[in-house]
């Protein structure tokens, strides 16, 4: 559950809703490229796990522990893991460059995983990035990961709040690109997306920065009465209307292995190692 940009009261309510409807574990994430303004409210709602990505959690780590939540930290190299070991995380999330969405990773997943495992000093490591099938899960487990984290594969499931057109494009898509095209909302952060007309138009123009990008002021979709502009980092969600296929379509490199839209429960069963 990503709540980096979410209003504190809304984020806390989301945590309470999930706690009320499941006995399982779930994770609330803050990207530390931004101040985690909702953290105190989220902790008051008692999430079982809080994770931090894109930076050293510093003092926030102790707040998480004091609230009784488990602490997870996303890392991308062995050096990054060693730097944050002092926070005694309950587990690491190792992100490879294959991941969809905003990509902190700079190394292929298996290379990064090898580095992080060597530096983790016994802390469990979860592998993330480009994982879409049971074989992918088994591969990272065989490489020493304690578990696998999947994003894009679960966007294309029935319970996902992704727009139906976005799900269809994930099924049809095979090519992703790591780019800075959709930078409005998070400047200068690379992100992996499906190739689409906006990305191709921007590349043909020489990959300019704003305000000189082609179609700069185009409103591609509406969420209620709120326009979604062409280069926003907003992914298409249920309820949006407009040119969904030209919006920011986050996808990891495993997208070519996605061929249907099952339930989340069926996906978990399908992905679980035999």
C-alpha cells in the first residue's frame, strides 16, 4: 500500500480498512524522495509492516519500531544494505532494474540480490523486479531470496483498481522502457513503463524537458472533474475517462508473461512454488 502522497487521514483509514478485512500481513510503503507526512497517522492505525524506499529511513525507523510494526527497507546494492543495517530491519526488499514503476534499482535483479544477500548479515531478503510467474519466483528463491514481491502481475488481476484498458494493455504488451518521460509529480526519477504514443512522441522530439515537450498541456483523461495531463506520473485507475492508452502505464519486464486477468487468490496459488 503506497501512501507517500496520500492525505494522512485517508492513509490511516486505508490501513484500518485492510486490518478489518484480513488476518494476514500487509505492508505500507513510503518513498523517501518525499517527506513521509502521513507516517504518524498511519502508525496510529497499527499497520503490521512499514517499508521505506528511495533513501535511509533515519529517525523514521525508530518510530516504526516504537509503534510495534515490523520494519522493511528497500535496497538495490550491497553497499546500500550495509548502510542501513544499523536500523535492524526485519527484512530487506531488493529491487532490480527490471521493476515497473519508479525504479530505484540500477542492477539486474539477480546481480543485486547476490550483493544484498552477501551484505545482509542474516536479515531476510525479498526479491522484486520483473517477476511474473512461478518459475520466476522459484528462480529468486533458488538464488537465496526469502520471498518474492510482484507488482505488475497483480495490477492485472480482477481486484486491482487499475483501469480496465490499462489491464488490457498489460496483457497485450511485451516491451517496456526505463525513462524519465512521465516526470510531472516526481522529477528526474526513472520509471519503467509500457511503450505508448506519448513516450514515442516525446522520444521523436529529442526527449525535451518541460515546458517544451510535445502536447505539454494536453488533458488525456479526467478523474471526476480533475484533468490528468499528458506527462503526469499518474497511472490509469477505475473511474477515469479519456485517452487511457497514452497515460503513464507502469510495467515491469515480466509483462510479456501476463496473459489473463485472474483473481488475486488464483494468482497467489498459481505463483506459489510447488
